[in-house]
């Protein structure tokens, strides 16, 4: 295979050109930003929404498309950071949610729909009981409290470079700098934010992905003190990093041997890589599963669940779990319609087919141009990884070509394809994406590949 050298100066020049184009296309966004910065730190409700050159303000979405406030239309592969496998304004959701609004959208009491959604999630993920929350963050926080409550232990283990939401327990070694990492056999626990008590960060141990021996060592060194390992079975906050063959089986065996609960964070993988997420796709069952994003069809939701004997600890005097909006009627109606009417077996077949075309199409273009990258994906999720060889863990990720990744994002945005920003994210497909949408994505990637190798 031919391997092109991508000239760093040419990439820099292209980035400057594309930023100019971006600015010329989005004057209204800049105007709003000025006003927004007076009331919202960085001008946005969530720091993830801020990305250079500046955040876009979106006005509407329909099907596989979104529009910004400047009127630019985009084919949407961002899909709310992977929360919209149903696509925008799905007619069945519009109908069901309108009807729900007319009948009242909030009681802070259970509805029958909550029971039906609970049953469906149990069926899909091999669980016996679930509880609802309002976000991925709440789900991982609640699952970890449950794990600590059940085991009576304080320590948790997480994977270096993984993101599990913005509560203190897990905001540790999310994206540590190369100088902070510590040795591979004893990675440091580095808080991502000020305001996280050192004592809390110290209760979160860190191990590398895809190295069962690292987990084994940590559990041996802290025998009897670790409540749980929390892990994304496929890392989807480093692009996509797959579990090596046998890795999930190994961590299942090791956690069992040390009486440590295995908690899957399936906030992203959940109903996107298979009807029953990674639990189904890899056939290795954890003790607890955390869900959010796409299970709610675009309405705020979270859930966590597991075996009855664990979940029954949720009761007064034992593990606390509550929330005014837990299982609210809008979220439950949206989830029920999403899970039972939209994300059907046909939808998953279609995701697989379109994903195969998109990944193999990107691979072909990469090969043709000799780019130092690869494309990978599964189910409705995929990406181009800006490294020549498949990544194994976070330390590999540090070697990714950040400038090329940024240029790639700018190219897509300026050519009407909305992509999640940064190196960490991946595209998501929705049931409303057409085969033409896949070809349109490939056309932009082809142009990018041609331009970065033309210099
Ligand atoms: N876990 C994972 C794997 C995630 O990707 C995210 C969000 N990107 C979260 C948890 C947190 O979810 P939320 O933003 O809904 O709190």
C-alpha cells in the first residue's frame, strides 16, 4: 500500500482557510455567541458544546438533517453526541409525545409506561431490574453508589482515558496529560477538574484498557477494598477502541475472582451497537449496566440495572436512589416508542448494512490516498481514527494526529455534514439516514483525502 506523507504546513494552511470559510458561513452564530457569553460561561450550557473556532447555535432538526441559526443545512452525524439513533422529529415520536403533553407531562409519580420500558430494557440487556435517572452521569453515579452499598467497599476502578459523566467519582484520569500519566503498571489518578476533593479522586484507581494483568494487579494490591470496575466495553470516548479478543471475558473472570462488581457503562453503546448493546454483542454479562442517550429517543433519560439481589438493595435504610424527574412521563413515552416501535430488528439490519458501506468506503479512500488513518465501527457507530495502526488504549490515543482530526471536522462542517467535534467522538447513524446520506458523507471524505495529499 502506498503511504502518503501528509505535510504539516499544508494542513495548517488548509485549517486557516477552512476557519475563514466557517466564519463566513456563520455570522449569526457569532452574534449570538457575543450575547451568550454574558450569561453562560463560554456562551454554552455544557462545556462540550464549545469547540473552536466557536460553537454553533442550532435552530431545528428534521429526519437526518439539522439547521443552524444562519440557515445552513447539515446532514447530521453528530446526533446529539449519539442520543438520536431515531433521527430528528421522528413522526411516531412527534405524535406520541404531543399526545403525552396533552395528557400531562409531569407527575413525579410512576406511570404504566415506566413499567413497560423497564421490562423492555431488562429483556434487551439481560437484566432483572432497572431504575431510571435523567442522564448518563446520574446512571453511573447511582450504579457506583449501589456497588459500594452492596459490597461495603469504598474504592472503585476505572479505565485510563474513559469518560463516564461529570460526577466526582469518575472524573479521574479522563484525559490526563502525557506528563501526568504515571507508570503503565500504576497509572496516576488525576482529577479532570478543580473542585474534586483529593480524597475522592484517591478512591478511584486507574488501570489501562485491554490489559487484564493491570486490573489483576490493582485488585490484588487492594484486595477486599474495591467495590467495582466501571468500564465502557468498547471505548467510545477515544474515537472507537475495541476490546481485544478475550479481554471482556478476562475482566469478567478477574472481577469475579476478587468479588468485585463489573459495571458496564453502555451510555453510548447501549441500543446503538446491537438491540442489547455490548451485553448482547460480546456475550459477556456484567453485574450492572448503565444506560442513557439513545434509549430515550432524544428526551433526557438514564437508567441502570442488574440482578434482582443487587437492585433490591435500593430501599430505605440501604442504598438511596431518587429524583424528581426519574421516570417522568415524557421520557418514558419517548423510550417506549423508541424501543418498541422504532429501533426494531429491521433498524439494526439497516444500521449494519449502512455502517459496512460507510466504514469500507472510508477505508477504500484511505487506501487509495495512502493516508495514515483507518476507519472502524460497529452498529450505528463509527469513525475515522487519525493514527496508522489500531489503538489499544489511551496511551496509544495520545499519538493521534490532532491537526488532521480538526481539519477533517472543519471540512465536514463547511460542506454541510455535521460531525461531533474533537478526537473523542464518533459518527452515529439514525433510522432516518438514507443510502444517499452515506454517499454524501463519503464524497466529503474523498475531497478531504484528496486535498491533504495534494500538497
Ligand atoms: N458515559 C459515557 C460513556 C458517555 O459517553 C457519557 C456522555 N458522553 C456519559 C457517561 C455521561 O452522559 P450524560 O452526558 O448524559 O450525563
